[in-house]
């Protein structure tokens, strides 16, 4: 046994990365520290080892290049070697609950079952069942089993899924958990119009074959697919449905294993190790590619990864034939303790370890989610909302806000009802006084004088648009009911509402990342779009012999945005009151806003220009076309100007350099 022990961790060769609430990768303190490197198993040198697993206090290695199975202690002391005439290219290994050692062999095209002493107990070859497929090959890559007599085998090139066989009888039970195929809209279109002969000539779309698998202590099957998809790792229940809440995707996957609390550990062939929680949320990435420096914690190629009950990681490098081991740090131990309690629903108990995690790293956002659940269970909904927001968990914020809102309503229900009665009763009394007495006459006179101001009349003309759009647009065109000044004020209000809609929504409905504000840029963009639309429409109206003047177009467009100007502030307010379960109210208002705005714009084009229906449609189409052409031209000019400016700067820098030289 040759073991290199590591005593200092301060200057590890790798960085540990986690993900913050915005989905950005950030560096954190070490999650795992290197402990030792096993260079040999006593005097036995590994040759291109393909797989490894841990059972109890023993390490089982598929020593592929030497055509054998090596069993050692966790410290690297040799226990035994299984060398069998049957083994030709052992590439997958798994230890069953009864101690039986299952070995997948590519070249032998079989799965073998050995005892601890190396006695062959069973051999599983290509199923003879017609359901398997006569032309389907049987080249086992990895093997696993559960406690219910099910043997699971991933086979090279088999796109049907995992091969499931009865361990006791060898009977083929069927395929399990095949990868899904994403069919594009274009493929569906072709499928609907092509003949069978034409379809046969197209490239067939088949699911990717499963390259790796494992089974945890509860019988849940985990699969890995070694191509970049949205689901590199899947967690399959008995119905073969993926149980992960988050899609796991990363390049160059090589192996996976499951920890004692359901954590998923995965490795990449280029040297990286990833840890996910049981729901698929990324916790840590560490390790890296060894460029020849042979630094501890880096790898040439990782072929297998295994984990002990206490969380020590064993990582197999098939190029060097070495095994590196890693211990979780105190930080990671606290994360695991908190996760174990959290996943068992013991949210209150998990609060203390989560707080320890945050004391060590306040940027570890997953801890905020755990603490938020603790506060939620304690019915401290205000604090729960704060921590849910810190972890960017909008669903959590919504459920905490729902409870907080309900509590406030229950506590103040009599005040709320009293205010409602006072407001409604006061309104009724004022209405009666206005009708039957002249008490409110002075106030009415003041309102009349104020409303007689020309500019106010022009602004309030906005409310006449939906009542009778045809008469309203006639008033804009012929009767000067509005002015450039009033329209400009409304454009300013529109921009302010647009910016408020983007930046002042309630957190649950916000679509921007906190801190990423560009108010001036957004204002300039929306104003630029409005100017382009106004000019494009006036240009098209002029070409198509429309009657609208530039002033008509300028004024009428903003008055047509009346539904947005009036209802969008209501939507903004509602985003601070409603939860995600009540989003249908906001969606309904959005439909009203956009449908009514589009309808008013269509009527506007028709009435201002005295068009027929067909001419109106053509005018709208050509306006949109002209708008997009203008966008393309401006973009080209921007690129050319930027390149010219960069060229001038380079020339100037060169001149300065030569002069100074």
C-alpha cells in the first residue's frame, strides 16, 4: 500500500464554487479538503480502472486494464483480488445488499455475480426475449441492483433505456427509464405532411443511451447520460418519472454516486466534482484538470467517484491509476447536518446549523432558504419572507406573504370593515347632499373652474377615448381637442409608468435582478421606440395617401395608449398585494390592456386617415415593416460607428506611442 497523506489544506490547488440566488457562480470556502492519495493497493498497481464502489468498510475497484476486481480497505490495504477467466474488460461494479459483487463486462458482453471469495454465482447475458430486440446488442457499461430482485444494466448504444433483469431467474423484465426525445415544431410539421417513404428517408430521432447508473439504499434509480442535455442526471421512481425538481446539466459527465442523506455526487471526465442536494440544487463544484503538475486535488481523467457513510469522497483517476480522497470541511458538515434535518421536514431543528453555515459564509444562499422554512414553521412570516427573498425563492416568499396577509386581515378585520363602511356611507351622504341641497355648490364651482383650464381638459380627454373612439379621434383630427403639449405630458407619464412597471413591481412578480438597474437606458430605449413608431407611421400614411398629419399621429398614438396609462398602475399596485396563486387577476388585466390598446390603435389608423378596412391593415403592416427596417439600419450604423471609433482610438494610441518612443 502506497498512501500520500495531506496535512495542510490552506493552499489547495483548486477553488470551490457554489451558485448564488441569481444563478451566478461564486467562489466559496473549501467544501472538501484532500486527505490522502492511494497510489497502489499494497503492491498492486491499477491499470485504467473503470469503476469503483464502497460497501461498508471496503473499496471495490474494477481494474479494467488488468481484467480483475480489486478489494481493499478504505485506507488502501489489499484484502483480495478476483481474477476470473470470465473477466475480459470489467468496467462497472456494484455490491448488492447480500454482499454479492456484480460486474459489468463490455468485452465479455455479460454481467457477472461473484461472491466475496471470487466464486462465480451467476452470469447474465443478452436476453433471449423478443421484447429485448433481436438486433439490439448487449454491451454492459454499468450495473446496479435494488433490494427487490431487480438488476439494472446500462448498455452501450441501447437507446431503449436501462435493461431490467430478474436477479434470481435471469428473466428480462423490460426497459426502464429511457431518455426522452425532444421533437421540434418543425419535425412535427414534417411528420404531419410527409408520406411513410419520405419519413423513412429522414434522419431518425432517437433518445440518447444511458451511460451510467446507480441505485440508492431506498431503491431509487439514478441515471447519467454523457451528452449535454437538460437532464444529464435523473432520479427515477418506480414509474420511471424524474423526481428532481431542478434539471441537472453539465458537460463531460463520467460517474455519479449517492450520499447518506440523498446528496448526489457527480464527476466529469476532465477532473471536476459536483455535489447536488437531493432535489437537484447545486451545492458545490471543486477539483480541476491536472496539466501535468500532479497537484493534489486535480485529476487527469476521473472515471469513478464513491462516498462513505460519513461523507468522505473517493475519486478514481483512470489515467494515473490513483485514488484521491477528500474529507468534508466543518462548513460542509454543517450544510449536511442542516440538509438532513431540512429534508426530513425538521425545519425548526435545522435552523441552528443553517445559522452556523451563514456565520461561515453569508453568501451561501441555500442556507437562507433553510432558515426561511424554520421561521415559516414558527409562524414568523415576516422573517421567513426576508430569508426566502435572500435565497431568491419566490414561491416561498409568496406562501409566507399569504400567511402574513391573512394574519394582518384577521387582526384588523373590524378596522377594515369600519373604514369601508365610513367610506361608502360618506360617499352616499355626499351624493345625497349634492342632489338635494346646495351645500356642496361652492366645491362644485371650484372643480368647474379648475376643469375649465384648457390643458386639463386636453388631458382628461384621455377618458373619452374608450367611450366613443370614432368621435374622439375625429376631435383630435378636426377639432383640436388635444395639443402637442398635452400629448407630450402623457408620453412622459407613459414612460414613468413603463419604468415603474419594470422596477417597482412586488418581489413575487418582479422580472429583474435586484441591483441591476438601468433606468436612463430603459427610458431612452422606450422613447426611441415611440419616436420611430410615430415617424414610421407618418411616413407610411404620407406614402399611402393618408390624411393624418404628423401632429395628428403624435397626439393620437399616446391617447390610444389610454388602457395602459390607466390600468398599468393598478397592476403595479396589485403585484404588492397578490400572491402567485392569484396571478390570474393580473393576467386578466394584462389581456384587457393589450387587447384594448391594439383595438384603439387600429381604430386610430382607420379614422385619422379615412381608410377602408383593407387599407388600414396594409398601413399597419407597412408601419411595422418600416419600424423594423429602421431598427436594422440604426443597428448597422451603431456597429459601424463603434468600429470606426475603435479604429481611430487605435491609430491615435499608435501615434502617441511612436511620438513618446
